[in-house]
């Protein structure tokens, strides 16, 4: 993707670069610091490279600003995975740009529903607020998820 007028660009990422690997390591550590290990459902590096998963990084100029992924759950449903903003870019619209991209990509693939699982504690409130602004609503566990007091499940029609 070419940079927009503000210098932002989103690219499909192969997870080979040191900056994206460091950001994902921070993401994994953050999930484990805020939820019990058995309640953390992030995809590791191999999971993010698996078939049916597309992973993107977002950059401003040459700087990595964040990431996100879309996991296909079938012909009609996708799941948002690995949304993370680099600390240097917090509150600069990175997550909203990535979410716009994932929603547009899901629509272009003909998906009818987009869902997500995230944590339920205070550390997750900013993410939950963003998803609510984008029309996501609480739902029951989907795919292979089970009810978990440390998880929040959200979905929206496309």
C-alpha cells in the first residue's frame, strides 16, 4: 500500500524483520501480564504465518507503528488477531487505521461477519472502546473459544 497523505502505509508483513518481531514479543508479554496463560489466545509467530491468516504492519515513514491480522474462520466469518500499537505511536490513530484496513479487507473477501476475542481487565478498556466505536458488540464465544471470565468476545456484521 502506498503512503496516504499523512505518510501512513500498511503492508502485508512476513514477520521476518527485527522491529515487527520485537513488537509482537511485547504484545505476547502484555497479554500474559494481564491475563492467565490459559486465557491468552494470541497467535504466536507460527500461528500468524499459518494458512488463512493475513498479517499486516502499519508504518509512518520508516517507523513501525503497529500491526494487526485477519484470520479466516470459514467462507463468511473472519477474526481480528494481534492488534497492537507501538508505544511510541499510542493515541495517534494507529489502531483505528489498522481496524479500517482489516474491515475493508474482510469486506473485499466477501466476509459477512467479523469477530474478535480480547481480554476483560482494565488494560483492555481502550481496545474495547475502539471496537465498540466500530460497531462491535458483545457476543457468545465463537469458533473454538469457550466461556472464560478473562475473555471478551465481540462481533459485528459487515
